[in-house]
C-alpha cells in the first residue's frame, strides 16, 4: 500500500503531497528509506511501477541478493553476520540474513552469492543450528554449485585440537561442489574482532563486480531472524548485583553460588534457556603477582588496540589472565628459550595439555623471561565475557536474572588459582556493578505446548536452566509431566535448590526426581546410571512425545548420558545401534533432544 501511494505522487509535489509523503515515511528506518529511494529512482528511469523482487526470492532478483548465513553456538557468529548485513545494506546491497538452522537447503543451488559465518563447538563439532546444512553439504544430495560465489569466516578456539573445523569443512565442501571463493577462508580465534572486520571489508569489496555484473540497482529490505537489543556483547548493561549466596554446605569441597542481578530499567528480556554474558575484571591479587614476577611497573603506559592506558588498567579490564592459549605458550617459549617449554610448544598435544592445566601466572613463574610491558600485553589475548545459563524465568522474577555459578578453583604447587569470572562473581559485594547482556539460545527451549512432558538431565550447575524451566512452566500453568535427573557428590552438602525441588514435587509441577550423589556410597553413581535404572519408563515417556534436555559438562557427562540414552532405546525400543542413533537424530531434528553443554 505504501509503495502504491508513493508511486502515485506526481512531480513537482504540492504542499499537500509533501505532507502526505512525510506521514508515509515518518516511521521508516534508514534501510527502508534507502529501499524506497531506490525503488522510486528505478521506476523513474524505467517508466514502470513494477515492484523489485524481495531479498531471497527465487526469481531473477535472487541473483542480486547477498545471502549471509550463520551457524552460532554462543552468539559470536550471529553478531558478526548481523554486522556484515548492516554494512552491506549501508552500501546499497540486497541482503538475506538467516541462521543456518532456518536456511532451506533447496535454496542453495539458486544462490549466486553466499557469505558464511560459522563457529566450531567442542571438539570439532558443528554448532546446533549448522548441523543440518553441514550434513547436507557432505551428503550425496548436495548439488553442483558452479554458479555460486562464496566466502567463509570460521570461528574457533585454538586451545582445542580441531580449531575452526566446521568452517574448514564448509570451505572444503563448497570448493568440491564447484563453488568459487571470492575471499580466502579466515580462521578466527577467541579474540576475533579485528580479523572479522577485515573479512567483512574484503568480502564487500569482492562482491562489487559480481553485483554490478548482475545489474542490481535496487536495494531490498533484509530478511532477518535476528532480534536486537540496545544492550549487546559490545555494549553491555551496567546492572546491579543483588545477591551472591553460597548454595553448597560448609563441608562441601566446592563453592557454588546463587547469584541475583537486577536489570532495572534496561528493558532486557530473556527466555528460559537463554544465557547471560558477564564481563568481569581480573583479580588485583593475581595482577600484583604477575607484576612482581615480571618486575614491571603498574603505571607504565601500554597500547591496547588504538587505546593508550596504564599496564594496570590493561591487565584489569582488557586482557585475559586466567586462560592460556597455544600462541601465548609458543611466544613465551621464544622469549624464555627454556628447553622444556620449547619442547612443549613444539608438540601440539603437549601444548594443549599445558594450556588446560595452567594459567598465565604459572607460565611466568615456571619459565622466567625478561619482557617489556608492551611485549607482555601484546602476547595476551583480549578478555572475553563468560556465558552462564540463566537460572530464572522473568515470569517469576521480573526485572531480575539469576545464575548458578561454580567457583573455578584449583591449587598448583601450593598456589590457589581461580577462574576469572567465577571469582569475580563469588567475591562481588551487594550493590556492585556488573556488565551484562543476554545471549539468546534458540536451541534450548521448552516445548511450545506447555502440556508436553519434559525430561531434564542437569547434574551440578547444569541444573540452572531447569530451575528456569520449572518457574516458566509454573507460571504457564503447564499440566505436562516433568522429570528431573540431578547429581552431585554429596546429598547433605551439594543438593542445589533442594527446597525448591521438594516444593515442586509437593505441588505436582515436578512429577519425578532421580538423584545421583556420587560419593555417598562406596560405588560412584552418576546421572547416566540413574537413566539406565529408569530405562523402561524413560522409553515410554519418549514414545509419548516427551522432550529430552541435557545441560552441563560436554566432555564426559553429556557423552555418557547420550550413550545411556542409546542403550535404553536399543533395549526397550528393540533397535539395532544404527537404528537407535537414527531415532535420537530424529528427536534432535524435531527439537525434542536438546543440549546446553560446555
């Protein structure tokens, strides 16, 4: 309607027509105004009021569209893809921005320009929303893509063996299918911003002759599944910490905190299953130890990016001090010339082992080296926020957000080492400011129908999102059955939120709870053992449509639970191993088997 009215306006315009035009365009965004401008310019030149094709249409207009697809586990990929879409739109390009989870594989053979941003999850796995497209490209059903121009930005963590593996897989398969790379694969580590910005600039320069050849003259409004907030990872909200209360008993060997944060008038919204990103500052005790070891002056000026600041400020707010990465080990080996460290840095498996079991302060203490403040800062990665599964529902707590945080603590050679963010939250005082943002997790959601039964497996702090699930279902008045599997070392010391679970049981909102306290008997019992014990009942729940959720440790627990699930499907579903795998794959594809693992 808007376009028909605009196209009916004659030139020159009367005062009434100008007023009408102002009314029609008052609520349009900058991108929409650009679209209308392009449309009017095109119709004036062509003498026709025919509408341009929308982004992503399968007609001739599609060849003028840049498709930007992302596979993202923690939101970084989505953020980069969204930035690229905005930059492309600002340059007048038609853009189709879409998650790989929503991308239709049949569209692939119709694409002419495809820009992919994809992360790698865990040990070389594709993120949840990229699994289907990843499988499709590797299958015999994948079409020849001789007319496709593409580029891939891969995100990963060099601390892991299969660094950026998913991005490499996409690059390899697209190339094998005949597609043409317009810019080389870029592999980004945790500190990715600078590389990502360069890739964005490179691909937008590379598409210019391709778009011009296709004859694009009209800008189209993007098709985007991304919801934006005024507060993001780059622009977090300064929230107030209300509570940091210990949940575990005084004799527990672990310190687990219930943290409550006030979001105030921020307008930040979240759903059960989402995560909260927390920016933190490094411990002053840890910084003092490093400065003593390196004999550096806290007030010395250093450069971080384009910013000039003191070494103390850089180590407090800008640089990662609790997590090592292979590049730092290699760089420090070159500086120290210590034979032992040189041997470690020359072997990838030894480097990964060292990285996983030491912090920056350990490296500096074990292998002394003489460095300047500038050298030291340049070797360190930028500090990155930590993501915590949200342990509350806004239907219950309104403007608050709750977390369940385990203090990461270890002792090395008599020296206590802590996790950066967990120590920050554990030691934070009431009223302290915390920089936060919401990271949506659309692959960990309650069923749309609240009467659908749910099975939740969450040992340790993995129980956090299930507290949010139960609050949400209670607010909805859900009548579907709910079954929780929880585990920790000791019943008396480590039963997180015990009173709340008992209340949900008494009210009937929680149908069943199975507990695995591993150290309360001679033989260790874990949640996967409880799953096996209840195999027949679990199978009946699954067959009646239940959704199955896992949250917690990816390396051991999630794999053990998956195997227990396979075993019970084989036993009670009378299926062969490959049939059981297929059964679980079908559950995953139907969003009935979801994981939030780390």
